[in-house]
C-alpha cells in the first residue's frame, strides 16, 4: 500500500453531506480567526472555535445559533 492510498483511506468521507447545529451562548460565538485575541479571550471561546472550525475537515455544513 502506498502512502498516497493510505492517506486517502484515513480521511472520513460521508456518502451524504452532514449537517451540524452548534448552539452557543451569544457571548461565546467565535470569530472566524483567533488572530488579535488575547489569551483570556481565546480560552473563553476555545471549545466553540474548535468545534466550528473542525466541521470543515469532515465535509459538513453547519448552522451557528445563539
């Protein structure tokens, strides 16, 4: 098995596009980028940012609701 075929096998590719609804408090809706945030601001929204940014790696669409 070549490394190229192994990489392709390790990537999750759903048959249908997945949908994710992310419910967050209005104060915790993360920005598109963490640039310009201080450490305290990053810590407060880290979980929400990680969940929302990860959706791009598994081919999903998401709705953010506060």
